[in-house]
């Protein structure tokens, strides 16, 4: 599901990803026939992992 909503990211003015548009993600999950309760339970944790990974990449690539 996380890969399916990769194009539905919320982005800050500076270009940093701030999260997934969970409303869109839930609509997509419903349209795909996924268990909505399971998606609602799991997607926030997946979003947190995504943001953590992106923060690590930013830190590793920070030239300062």
C-alpha cells in the first residue's frame, strides 16, 4: 500500500516530505478492496518509518 500512495505525499515548502495524504490513501485502499481497518491501523506506522528513513537519508547527505 505504501508504494501505491508514493505519489500522494505531503511536501513542505522547502521540499521536505511531511507525510502521506492519509485521506487519499484510505480511499485508494477502499477502491482496491483492502481491509480498511487494517490499513487504518498499519499505514500511520508505515508513514512514520518512511519519514524516519527520509530523515536518515537527509542527515547522511547533509554537507555540513
